[in-house]
């Protein structure tokens, strides 16, 4: 299972079976067709590296297993991970300083809604704990 401190790995679809099936289908076409010829017709800025394209397809098929950043993958010096480990925080949505935390800049460019998602999780979790306390 993929797990991370910031929650990105939790939603990762790297091992999505239909995605992998689609990649395998494209790869089998790439193996059957003479795709290198196409690079001959569209070269320079109009083309792209067909060997790299093939390498990318193979990469997806050979990396479906990833334990997430809590299992040892992820950015080497990720400030979110370093901070969460130092605070002994299992997941950033459990952190009382999440709302004002500035360490998310690195992922918000690509996933602008991610912090909002974590804040919603935090709210739901808080609501659940309050109900449990009352019970
Ligand atoms: S390495 Fe950092 S940015 Fe990447 S998933 Fe882990 S906590 Fe998030
Ligand atoms: S301050 Fe809290 S929310 Fe921000 S990175 Fe550290 S543990 Fe995560």
C-alpha cells in the first residue's frame, strides 16, 4: 500500500490495472509497428524521442509496485516528510499547524487543490473524534 505524509501517495494510481493494461496495449502496438520510421518523417521540434517513449512505456510496466514515501520512496530531502517525521506526525491532516503550513509550496503548483483536500480530511477527522468523545 502506498502511503505518504502529505497524502499524495495515498491517491497514487501508478498500479491502476486498466492504466497498465492500456500501456501494455500501446507497447504491443509499438513493438509491432515500425514506430522508428515515424521519427524519420517528423524530426526536429516537430517530433519527439521514440526510444524515450518506448522506455517510458516499459518504465510504467516495470514499476507498478511503490511503497510510497513512508516506505522509502519519494523526494530525497522533502521538507514535508522531514517535518512530519520530526513532529512524529503520521499524516499532515492530523497536524494542528496544517492551515498555516508553508511547506506545501512544492506540490501545490502541480496539485493546487491538495491542501484544501487535506483541510477537509482534517475537518472530517475532527468531527469523527468529537462524535466518539460524545459517545
Ligand atoms: S516525498 Fe514529500 S511530497 Fe512526496 S509524497 Fe512524500 S511527503 Fe509528499
Ligand atoms: S507543519 Fe504539519 S502540515 Fe506542515 S509539513 Fe509539518 S507535519 Fe505536515
